[in-house]
C-alpha cells in the first residue's frame, strides 16, 4: 500500500484527491489530512480514510477537532507547527494543496523526507522556486505538477528534449469578467468576482481567476518549473477550458493537451504517474463542443498579468513579495476596503517599494528570508491600502 498525505484536504483539490483515493481504499494508507476551518469535513474524511492524524491550521479549533474525532483513533493536532510536523511523517506521495504561502514550509519538509510531492500549491514555486527544486534534488524527492496547465505541459513534454522547446502557452478561462466592459470592472463586487463560469473552486482562487492573478502566478511557476526564459511563455484566453496548455517546438509543431474541465485529470495523472489509470472523468466529444476559441489577454482588463513578467525580470525574492502582497490585497478586496482593480495597483506599489528600499529582495533564497519577506510585504500591502483610503 502507498502511504499518502493530503495537505489542504478540505479544499476543492483536496476533495477531488480524496474522491480518487476513496475509490481504491485498499491501495492507500492515509497518513495525514490537513485543513482549515471546516472541521466537520476534515473529521469526516479522516474517519472515512482511517488517517493517522488530522490537522487544522487554526490552533483555537483543536478542541472542536478532538470532539469530532472522538472514538475514531485518529490523532488530532492544530497550528502551523503541527502542519510542518505532519509533513515529516513518512509518506510515499504527498498532495500539496494548501492555499497560499502557508503551503511552502510543509511542502519543503515533505521533500526533505524524499516523498513525491504533487504540487497544486503554485505559491511554493513562485515564492521559492530554486530552493524547492534544489531541496527535491538533494533529497532524491520528485516534484509533480497538479495545476491543470502545468500538468498539461508536463504531459506534452514526455519523451521530448527540452532544448527543442520554442515556447510554452498556458490558457486561461478569463474568469467571471471576461465579457464585461473594462469600464465596469472598477465597480465589480466580491459576489460577482466569486462566480466562475467553468470551474467549481473556493472563493479566493475564483477571485484570483477573475483578476487573473492566478494566471500571473502560473506564468512565474512555468518559468521556475520548466526553466524557460520568460519571453518564451505566453498566455491565451480560452473560454471553453478544454485546451489546458500547448508546447511549441523549434520545428513549428505544437502539442496541445486537452480534457474536460475536471481537476481529477491532473490529480489522477500525478497520483498514478508514471502510469495512466482509468479516471472517472467526462470524455471529450469535440463534435458536440463544435468550436474552440482563443484570444490574447487584454492587459487593461487583467493588469495583474503584466506584473508576472515584472516579477520574473526583477528576480530574487520578488516572487515572495508578489504573492504576499497579492494575498493581502485579496483580503482587503473581500473585506470591501478596496475595489477590484485596486488589487493590482496595491501589489505594484509594494513591488516598487521593495525595489526602492532594497529590503531583502536580493538576499539569499532561504526559507527564513522568504518568510521574512512575506511578512514585510503583507505589512506594506496594508500600508498601500491605507494610503489609498487616506
């Protein structure tokens, strides 16, 4: 039996992972499940899968988790330190699906144990790409992409020579506002931004899709994971979400990965790699779909996307600055302190301030420095919001 852990088990990626694992319970020994405030779901999944330990990120919810697990034999724990400790428990395969920078430390710890890390947490590579890849190499661990776009690229590259790759194209649905007049975006509400036309995801990632901050993160992740020059990475808006990514080669050929919009494609590929197993997903009927549409993204509609190339050009710890400022700007938008378009302005202000004051941005890429940069960038994002409000 394969020992598996799922970090971020109560989110959409975690729940889809559990769906696949629960279909073949005799094949998996579940070590750790972690989640946030949804204690009932975390406990129910831990009971169903007979996990060794269940961890909530919130220390003040430990008693609730203990109560929910009473009599199950599943150990309960809470807090950031408990998350990291859970990652040290021996596992063959670990799903990293914690949202945001909080997923970085557990992911690195899992790699130190030599586990295969299925990476759905794009912030891990955005904040500390070289550190993560070096850790995997040092400890003989393997990193497999689970973002649908990066899984698609990974699959399209099987058997190919990376030196023959001319460009990588990742697609974007365009989010909730892809058909809105640009002039209306400043008035977009949290509720409107929280509704995705194609995917069923959590609120934060759905809003990131509407702003295309998620795609900006994925562009940076593409550069880090595949080692490609930023100018050879492209983005296309593809409303149908059928083509997840394309790889262009020097002979003019383009390999496209296609599939119905279902995250179990990418999760299942990482779970069963290097083999392909039958998955409970919709089979494409291209005749029924009829047509596929593509267009270049409008940077006036998606100013966050332009920042991705700025971050890659700046280098150093800019990815950690970008992600932290983005997370805080999103917090402020959800709290209705700033408007939809103000998020990109806030992040740009923080990046510029780091450039001007040279605070840690050129420091060595260590976990401590990434965490310090993350903390400071969040403070400065708050400052930027208060400055706009004042």
